[in-house]
C-alpha cells in the first residue's frame, strides 16, 4: 500500500429501483466524517451511471447499497463495466440485505467486501482505510 496521495475518494451509490437510502447516507456521512471525499450519487442509479461517476471523479472505491434483492445482478454489472473501462483498480464493496449464501459468490466475482445489517460505521470506515490502495505521490 502506498502513501496516501490525498483523501480516499469513495462513490456511494444506490443502484436499481430500491428507494431506501437512509443506510447509504449514514455510511456516506461516516466516511466523510472520517476525512474521506464522498460522492453520493442519489437514488435509482444504473450500473453505467455509477461507473461513469467513479471514473470521472477518479474514485478509489465504490460502495453500493442494495436492499432490493438484485445484488447478484447489480454487483456483477458494476464489476463488468469497471473491467470494460479498464478501471479494475477501483475497489467495490457494498452492503444491504444480502443473504449469507450470496456473499462468497459475490466476492468470487470481484466484490471486495460485503457489510450486512448490524455492521458498525466504524468497522466500515476502518475497512475502507485498510483496503483502499492509493498511489504514492510522485
């Protein structure tokens, strides 16, 4: 892991038709309060919009909040689009209502971590700090 070249930049996104964003806003605020730069995309984002935002904002990570049950499809779409955009260095993590049986397959597809209900904001902040790699300053 290199020396941080600036604050960690995280896109927090609500993909799909899920209209419940309280958890995503809590996580966005916790990351911001921990000194990270957070770009919250708002509700009803497509995977394409999320990846476009992450690439345009030079994000280090994307945090997806999914409560709709479409996690397998939506995570896979974001991972696929990052590969197509040659942006696989953007770490993808997420949370929401995700069955335990789906977590290992999601990680096999490239999702770095899944946080289920009950995860503390401190544990998420600590995980992002420990796992987001930033380039060393030149």
